[in-house]
C-alpha cells in the first residue's frame, strides 16, 4: 500500500573542505599529565582559523572537545552531550571540571554546522589524570 515504504536513507550532509596541511592539537594539558580540576584546556590550530558556529568563512571551524569517548561519526553533525562539548562561540581555551581519576581528551574541529571537515581535523587523544 502507498505510504508503507520506509523513508529513503538520510543523505549525508555536504562536508566543508579543510586545506592541506591543516591540523588541530591540544596545547595543554600535556599527555600523561596529572592535573587538578578545573583543568585548563588550550586548543591549537594551524593552517586554518577559528570562527563561531553559524559563521561560514572558508578555512575556518570551531572546537569540539571529546571527553572519555571515541570520535563520533565523521560525516554527520557532532553530537552534543557530556562527552562531546561544543565551543561554538570560538573559544580557544576552557577551564573544565573533571572528576578525579583517568580521562582522555581529544579535539575535533567542526564547520559552521558542527560537521567535521573533509578531511576531518582531529587531535591525537591524550590521557590525563585528575587528582
């Protein structure tokens, strides 16, 4: 009967290109560092600029911090939850409250729509300990 077929698979959103050689990285904390909460997390980016979410400027993006989680799908908008923290205002550092114990931190750059670039720009995950 008409209308009983499932809807077509959702199309993947268009991805914003990232320039060759661009990279994102954590300036601090250092891998393996023992820190106290709140933790000062500094984001680094080379080969591109930072622009707030919703602002479409070529070769820019904004930071998303992935906490204690693997990277999300790189062809869809980055989720918003306690493990995927958006810094859509264009912040380049943040004081982050973390519970005592081991944690992993990783940066994923998103475009004006919170979608990873093509190719995606993400840092290596680092392990830290909060005392």
